[in-house]
């Protein structure tokens, strides 16, 4: 609360307790340089296991690296992005090449980007001190502020990686965790790590008790019920989830093993896995799909039992009840709402389909149907040449961009709204997969389709891709 330290706090109401704060070795001519918004936190089996801190400010980057050196830290776990929802959550405190902070020189050695987190290795040298230190930063990039990741397993994998790295370093020093405020996401990771350690050591776990003790050392650790629940989900996933994730170089052996028949059940491993998956499906509750079954929307559904829940469907930006379409957002691995999955348009939902394409800012449509001119219930929903209006959306066929390869027809269109705004989209139309067939005739065609869609989506930063059949 000292006036000299106020500008070192990202949030004025989130301050470290005096009893547990990290005290920096002050500069000779500045007695107030001992302050940083950081706290020591006890883990399950060690008096000091974590240092919990806010995301560094521009004026505290030097203090942050002083703390890293002083506490002999070799792991930094960051659960935030620099910019989130247009707001700066943390200063970029690490270099792309080399950074000198006072008498500490930080050099980036390498960087590996994974789906959910990025790993950076740094070499630290202090002027006048022989040798160097290695510090590894884990930046978890798929964690929404005040929310939780899509899958707890990726966080568990990161924690395992951290432990493996620390074992190779032969150090029992604290590791630093931070998000923006250093309480919500940071607290979730600390609690999950400690709860996992307790469960493995004792065969039981006291999540509430662990969090209670942690909150005595830093204010407001874990901000939401969702974050608290995520810790339990992580524990369940770790102890009871099947480890179906395998290294890519083991997939052939793993697949061959799954194809073998179990002597007791008389089922293959694939059948057993799929049966278990079906048992985990949530029950269908029509009460969760009230919009889909209203009188004005019933005829917009191909199948009365395949309808979207109200909390997972895209809402068209037109007046209700016309804002309904039979579609749902779907996740890619580790990415929210990376797809919109929808039924093939009906004759009475063609305009709704193109409104969906416009409203979601999608540039990618994947069509998995074979289309017959005799089937009036599955109409062609694009112009074969020239342009057509579907509702208020104009679709112009760019004929020069047609490309056919390996069973996939690629078409290019320009889509324009009533205000004259437009963008270019592509449809990727898979041929050869008839509706009465459960699987496509050729796997390599699907692989090519995915590769082409991924390349186009990356080029245009197009999210989500709309998939229809």
C-alpha cells in the first residue's frame, strides 16, 4: 500500500500479503525496490513450491527478472496472452533474441509452438557471476480469461512436462506462475497440481482444504465456480480417463491392437471404445432445444430428433423467429467454435444458410453430400455461373477459380451483404460419398480434403469452417 509501490500493481485491489510476499534484494540507493506483486504459495508436500505473481507491467519487467534470478527459478508458467479481447493482459517481458535488464542478460535459445501452449527456453547470465542458468517458460495460450480450457488433459500434459523438465535440472526451487492478475487462472493451475500430488501420495484428495490454505497466502485465488470445477474435472480425467492419446509414431501399432477381438467381450478394441463413448453421451432433452421445436421452426429441421440446443447454436443476425437455423458450434482440438456443423440446407432454409455464412465471418464451406438433381429436398445452394440472391445475401460465382482434384471440387465465390461489404469464400465439395454409406470409399480423399481446407483457412484466418451434409 506504500505510495512508492502503487504503480507496480496491475490491479489496485489485488495485493500480496506482507507475510507471504516475495521480498527482493533492494538496490543500495532505493529502499522501496524490494517490492514486487508476488507471493510464496505452499504446495501439498513442500513448504514453498510456487511463486504466484501478476503479469509484469512495463515498469516491473526488471523486477520480474530480478526475482527469477534471486529465487533461482527454472520454470515460468504463464496462463495468459499478451492481448485478450482487445485489452493488454501482460507486458511481453521476454526477448525475441536478447534482452538486458540491469545486470541480467536474457537470451532466447529456442521456441516450440504447440496447439495449446508454447515452450520457450532462455539462457540467463548475470554480469560478474560465472556460468549461466536455463529457464523454461510455458505459455498456455488456450485459456480464456475468467474461464477454463476446453480440455483439462492439455493442462495435465503441461504439468507433466514441467515436472519432467525440473527433474532433469535437479532443482527443488519454486516455479513462477502468472496470468494477468495472478489469481484466477494461476490459482487453478496451482490447485490442480497440488491436488494431483496429494491424490497420488495419499490416495485421497482435499481440494477445498488445499485451496483454503492457498487463499491464506494470496487473495482470491480461483475466481469462479467454473475454475474450481475444472480442478475436479482434471482430477477425474487424470485418474479415470482412458489414455487414448498416443504418440504419432505409435499409431499404426495402436490401431492394429484396437482391431483385435477381446476374448471375453468378443468385441474389438474399437467397438469397446465406441460403446464407452456412446455411454458418455449426454441424454437428449428436448427442453434444452426449445427454439428448434417452436411451430415456426419445426419445418426447418430435417430430422425432428437432430436439433441444436439453445446454448450451443449460432443465432442469425435477423429478427426472431427467423434467426433460427439447425446448426451448432463445434470444437477443434483445443479450439472453441472452430467449426459450425449444420444440416444440408432445405429448400426453405437456403437464405438462412447464407445468412449463417455471412454472420459467422466464415470463408470456408465443406460439403460432404453427393447431390442429385432429382432430389428436390437437397437443392444446390450456390450459383453455377453469374450471381444469385439468397435472401439479402448476394453470391457471385467466380468461374475462373474452379479446381478439381482427387474427388474434391473447389469453387470460389464472392459473397456480399446489403451494405456492399464483401469477402471471398471457397466451397470444398467432396464427391463419391453417398448418403447411404457410413464411411467414404477412400480415406486418402478425406486426408486431401482436410489438407486443402486447412491451407485455405490458415491463409484467410477463417474461423469457423462450416461443414454440412
